[in-house]
C-alpha cells in the first residue's frame, strides 16, 4: 500500500494510507503531496489517486465602467497603430515591387552590355591575331 506525505505551508505530515489521505484532503484541499516515486511535491489536485473535490470559484464581480472605457481606448489605439503598420507594409511592398522591376531591367541591360563587350573583345582579339600574322609576314619578307 502506498504511503503519502503532505506539506501544509512547510509543515510535513505522514506517512498516510489512501483513506487517511482523502480524509485529510477533504479538510484541507490546498495541501501538497509527495510519495517516494515522485521527484517533487505536487498539489493534491494533481494526484489522480486522491478524491479531491474542487469548488469552482465565485463568478467575478461586474467590471467597472471606467476600466472598460480604458480598455476600449487602448483597443482603439492598437487598431490605429495596426492600421499604420498595414499602410507602411503596403507602401514597403509596393516599393519592393518597383525595385524588383528595376533590378530585372538593370539585369537585362547588364546582360546585353556583357554580350556586346564579349563581341567587341573577340573582334579585337581577331584583329590583334591578324596584325601579328601580317607583322610576322612583313618581317620575313624584309630578310
């Protein structure tokens, strides 16, 4: 049979059997329980073996009107802030779209210029090679 220990504001009692535990808990449901198989003290309401009757708390009192008005004011401020954030996000998104379009345009222009440079460099290399051949032939004919 399991034996349980209880803590009531630091005062430890026990060990108790299950029936004694339930009698003790009925008188004081705010106790903490411990058993050697546990690593720490737990509220008795968390131990399935115990018969704990938990009475629901009393319903809250009516919320004061000034508190409600204050919360409504805060809610309106938050809504206004969220509207500004939404507008900023839209403007940023539109700007990024425009920048993306410009980047695509510059990318195409850069690609075209690169191709033109390649063609020009190839032409210069061919002219240089032709000049080298002509120079070599000219040197041979002079001797």
